[in-house]
C-alpha cells in the first residue's frame, strides 16, 4: 500500500496523509502513438508508489461525486464533504496513523456513504455502514503531560440507530528482534549475467518474528561517503511470499561527484506473520521494471548493517462516554488527547466503532512542544526515497513577550 494525500502535501508540518491506496505491482497501458517513453517490448508500463495510489483516490473521489449527485437531485458535494466521505468509509489496515491516515480507500463503502448523506433519495443499507467524521484529522499541540479536548461531529451513515464508542491507539516503543547483522558488500565477477532483480550484494539474512507484533521495521545502512551505492532488499515471510521491497529514487555519482542515493533503506510491515523471515540483499534501487535492464553493481565493498525491530499497539481511553446516534444523523463526540512528555510529533488515532457495525480511524497528530527552557528528546533522521532529506519538525514554546531567543542543538549519537 502507499499513502495518498487528497489536497495538500503530506510533508507539511502538522498534517498526515489522508488515505492509503494500492501502490505496488501496478501496470498501466502505454501507447507508443501517444508518448515516446513507452517500453519497446510491451504495451504496458510498470508503475507504483503515489503514481499508482493517487489515481485510485482520484477515481474514488469521482465516484463519490457522481453517487452523491445522483442521489441528491444533481447537487454536487463540496470538496470537504468528498474528503469526509472517503476517509469516513476507509478500512483500517492496522498501520500507524502517520502511514495509513484514515485507512485503505474503500470505493463501495464510499459510494454507499455518499448516497446516504442527508437529503438523499437512496435509503440506508446494512451492507456498508460508515462513521463520517468532521474534522477528518485531529492536530493538537501543547506542553508534555497536558490533555487537550477535541470535538468530532460524527454522522451515522446507517439505517439503524447506533451507539458509538471510542479509544486511542498508538504504536508502542520499538524493541529489537535478534542482533544487528553486519556483512561486507560483494558483487559477482565482472561480466557475469545479472538476474532481473539485481545481483546478490551480500548473504541473505534470516530472523525470527515473534507472534503478536503489529508492526515490523527493517533498516539497512552502509557508510558510503559518495552517496552513490544503489542497494536494496526484499523481505519474504515464512511462506516465501514477498512482503516488502525497499527502494529509492536516488542516482549514483559520476566523475567524482557525490550522488543522491540515501545510505539507508527502510521498510515496515503491518501485522507480520510469525516465523522465519528472510532479507535478500541485492544491487539495485528496488524500482527497476522487468522491461528494463537490471541495475549494474557498483564499486562499494564496505560494511553493511541490518537491524529489525518490532512494535505493538497500545490502546487507552479517549475519555468518551458511548454516544447514541440516530440513523442518518450527526452527534458531537468529545475526545480527550493526552500529550506525552517527550517533545516532538506523536502519531495516534481515535478508533471509533458503532453497534451498527461501522468502524473508523481518525488520525491524531499530538505535538509536544519543547519547553522554552530546553530539554532532551529522541528522534530518528532517515530518508524519503532519495528525494531529499526528511524534515522532522520540532516546535518551541516561546514565552509571551520574549524579544529574542538563543537556540543551540547537540547530539550524542551521530551514527
């Protein structure tokens, strides 16, 4: 799956992606009569990532607009309403709020929800109940240890009266699985045939995943000073199925120039299958299409380290007394969001469920500000697939009337 934002950049501070949609293994028709960039040996072109997920969401939005119009005498929904319908009808995929937003787009439920919006001529149906939230996300900030109160206006898109309950969910701390593995990067002899997936770059790494994990994180890092070594890995589960592929959009350096390839590859897997997993380390960027020649191994021969961690969800009360919402009606639901002590942006979600069978996940960005007197905090600086360094925003609680401030930053771990 790949995250897809509806109306603004997901890199914007204080904003998470809205939805997730399919983003792997896509094939699009490609006609040489229209463009000269088509492959020469096939009439389809491989694509993925947001190039794939964005059209899914755009198509879903078009279906919602048409369904609403048909059921409301030709009236058109506002952009905000389209967003609320798509997020309120999405399916939770057990991923973190920052990765999935409201969840995986569900076009059938979205269309049924659009038809059931107030004033429509289509009666409600038991087969696709939804809880539509306004706002679609909660963004709060404050001092660590405080609690903020937010109100969600929930529309019960169901032909039945329903009692709605709510809880808060977030991923707990990462715990390492097994030991960090360090290997030297190798390559086949010059002139050796290169398989389509890329040449082996190190021995496969195996690790055992315990049961009960909600998220598996895998990181591969190597200290290439040229930022020019293209490496990736394929994760396969205990049944031998491909679970994840790391990738980047970087380019290796040439003529002594520094490249743009990030020296870290990261993947995560929701609800990983317990058992023996394998990471296959290969030369390539993880994005080569089968109609293209495989990436040629580079010259780097230094060490590579591979590490795996796991996380479990933590649930807590949202301070909500169950609320009864009549069929096709809206009621306010007040939720209480605690802010953790550690400064930074902390992802969580409000998990909603109704007795009519509807569920919804409302992302929450809970931002703890750095006290004006300073303080310690933890962060991981990573990569966003070679398109530039990731930005991790931190905000300082500046006192009222402060005419000037002096800010210093230091880190004990520069690895």
